[in-house]
């Protein structure tokens, strides 16, 4: 039974990389325990919560990479569903449109079914074309015109961000043909997620250590030019080191990919920050202790996933 749930074709390099992530998290846990021992300050409590949550996140993420394609798709479908639900809980919507939300949620399993079956033609047009046209038509039949434009934009933007964009991450699992170089689809997913998440960490560390000049103070007052540049350079170097292990990307191209992920990851982060600032909340939710909500954790991926997917599909597959 277990053999049907596991993907026996997971590349050895992927397993080694996952083991390395567990080792790094174990080291981080030990360091955090030493730093915060006996402390009850708010920042130290939050740090401990963050580390504990990372154990759960890494467990679920690792399992999704070694699982069968069906279970992996179920995992990513759930993430998109939770992200869209969190989005709708934040953004004000009209009472009349609650019946339309059913169709928005129904688009999620359909979109991931196209991914599961490797139907790229339907995947790439389903939400941007068919759902884009259908939802306003359904809204019109309700008969409420007050706030129609804003409501339609809210629905479309939420689906594009939390379902269509994140769907590109899942599609990486089925993108490579069997004879492809690298570590397969799981290697591509691992490469993208590690670089995207660590880019956030690198920018935070560089910003805290050397940040002097605010980069977009009205949107994210804690982000600095030094943090952005430091994170960008570190992510670029890490991409060059990981690419030969996990992807078919050549060394010169890996430098460009690292810079691409570092820059668009930053944009994804501040775009979601702008959304939260407009609504007047600090975090998108409280589902992940120490991190906030789902959108707080996947904000950068909403930009890096589609950009990276189309890059590797165009140049390598």
C-alpha cells in the first residue's frame, strides 16, 4: 500500500537535498534554543514559534515531493484552496457574490486536474480566459450592479494569484519528460522553493545587518536597498551551487535564474504587503504560528513560480 503512495522515481539528489534541509533546520533549532533559553521576550517567543512551524512546513513539503503525483497534486490543491479562502476572508466582498464564490472554488480542483493530466493547453487558458469570462457573467445574473467592477477585479485577482500562479509550481512536477537531465520535477520544485524562501531570509538578514536606505517605505518600511541587494547576490550564488544538483540549468544560466528569482521574489513579497497595508492588517492570517497566514508564507512564490516555470519550459523542455 505504501509503495503506491510514494514516488519511487524521486532522484537521489532530491533526497540528499531534503536531508540537508532537515539538518539545517536541526542546526537552526539548536541555535535558537541557545539564544532564547530562559527568555520570555516577544521577539524570542516569536522566533521559537517560527522554528517550530518550519518543522511542520518542511515535513509537509518533503512528503509532497516524495509522494505519488496524485498525492502531490492533492497537497498543492489544498494549499491553493487555503490561500484563496484566506484571501477572500481579507478582501471585502459583496454579500450578493457569495453564490459566485462557489464557482471560484470549483475552479481549483479543475485547474489542478489539468496539471495532473499534463494538459498544458487547458491549464494555461482555463483561469485567464474561461473563468475570467464566466465569473462576471454569473455575477450579472444576480442583478447587483453596485460595486460590480471592484467585485469582479477582486475575484479575478485572487484566482490569478492563489490558483493560477501557484499552479505553475505544481506543474513543475510533471513538466520534465522521462529522459530529461537534472533531478526531475521534484528537483525543479525543490530548487525554486528553497531559493524563494531563502531569498526572503537573506534579504532580512542583510537588511538587519547593513540596511540604511529604505527601498519602498510606504509599502514595506522595514525593507532596505542593502537587504535587497545582499539577498539578490546571495540567492544568485546559491542558485549556481544548487542548479547542477537539481536542474538541467547550465552554470551561466543559473546565475541569471538566481537573479531572476531574487528580484521577482522581492516583488511578490511587496505586492502582498501592499494588499495587507491597503486592508489594514499586519498578517494575512494566524494559521502558521510565528509566520502569520498562508499568503504570508507563499507571497514571493506567487511571482517566482510562473516566471521560473516558463523560463525552464522555454529553454529546457
